[in-house]
C-alpha cells in the first residue's frame, strides 16, 4: 500500500515509525507543518514528525496551507492509496477528500463520538474520565464526524497527567493504525457512522481554561492540574499576581475545610488549600508570576504567609 503521512507533533511519531518499518507499506511522502521559530533564540526548528521522517529517509513536504493549489497538485501527483492524518494541525479541505482509494484516515485520541476536537486527551482528564481510547476514522467534511473504522479502549490512571496519557495513547495508536490499514486492504472493515446523540466536544485549549475555581472539589481541581499540564497549567491569584499551583487531594485535612474556599491553611510540614464541598488540596508546589517554581514549604517561607491568606483574589491592575 502506498501512503502519504500527514502529522506534526510528537503524538504522530510512533505511528510514522511503525509504518515506515512495516513490509508491504511504502510511505511516498510525509506532510508536516513548516519549520517554526522555537525557544528563546527563536531559531527555526523542525517538527518531531519531520525529524522522524528524515531519520527514515522519507521525502518531506511542508506546505504553509494544505488547502493551497500547490498542495492539491502534490496529492494528485503522488496519488497514494491512503493518506494518514495524525495530529497534523490543519483541517483537510473537502475538495481533497475523494482523492485516495482508501480515503483520508485519521487517528483520534478518544472514543468517538466523545471528545471531538483539538484537545481530547486534556478534556478527558479535566473531566475526570476513567476511560478513554483511540479511534481510527475516515475523514469527512465535519470536525471528527467521519465513520469509525476501529477503536480500542484504555484506562486513565487516577494520577496520570495529560502528557503521560498522550504518550501511552500514541504508542497504542501505532498498531491500531497498522491493523486498520491492513483490514481496509482486505475488505474486512465496515465503516460505522457516529451516533450524533453521544457527541461531546474538546475545544482548543485557551489560557483562561487553567483558572482554578476554588469552590470546586479538590478532586476536580486536581483533575484540572493533571489535564492542563504543561499548558496553560492550573493557576490562581495570590496577592494580586498570577500563581500556578500543583497539588493533590488531601484526605487528612477535613478540619480545615470549614474555612472559605481558597484559604491557605498551614500545618506542620504541609500547606492545604480549602476547596468546595468540605475538601482540601495539599499544596505541593507553586510558581508566582515572575518567579521560579518552588516547593510548598519554600513558597510559605519565601512569602512569609500570614493567617487567613487566600488564593483567588482579583489581579492588581
């Protein structure tokens, strides 16, 4: 099978490497986003997929816009049997979708139709889901609405962060994509339409999503900390400045939970933050805007915490 592979982020790399080594498959080209400025020096850097493609000796094509005339000509000239799309970063235009014999096939990090959109892993963790999975689907004009080809279900660990889950899902997705392509070639898959009634959405992450509501339970706040790592992170305000925080639910601080949500409670060798419904978060680390991340103990000492101080006050203007 002749394929073109479209991908950009690290999430797509395991599938690319697996397909590049598989007998019976030829990757005619890898399509990835153009090199972008990175780091403090703002020097141009290649995507993880480009690096993996060059290691495998595969031709790389980097259109600025996949819906351009030149990109359309590239796909028609290459004429692959299938086009694989994994974490590419651009929407595939409808006028290209009819080109390959087996279609455009996407690997999506959820059990569709749940968590359609740009950030399915993050929102599954934020929402406290216990299970998620991977779906291969045939791309159509709608956002993640195409017919399902195959799915696998996976558990989400109670303390697993979004990056940790993403790494596991990426590795599990590689054999799933390979199996899907083989079954398509043998005619062993009947695409299954998605049930629109079960659809949920996972929008692109924005900075505001990281703001902590201290009236939520400690578990809900912990899920936000796990799900929004590394960006935008979970943050609040302290003495009028932004403050990112890290912590976990505390079962041993129920007595402190009578205070107002957001109140910081100092205890021997521990700091707690009062949350909603009589729960508390054990503070593990904090990073006030303009400073480095420090442990909870160093935060308390460095800030010289006074009694009844609270997270969540308004920002200073």
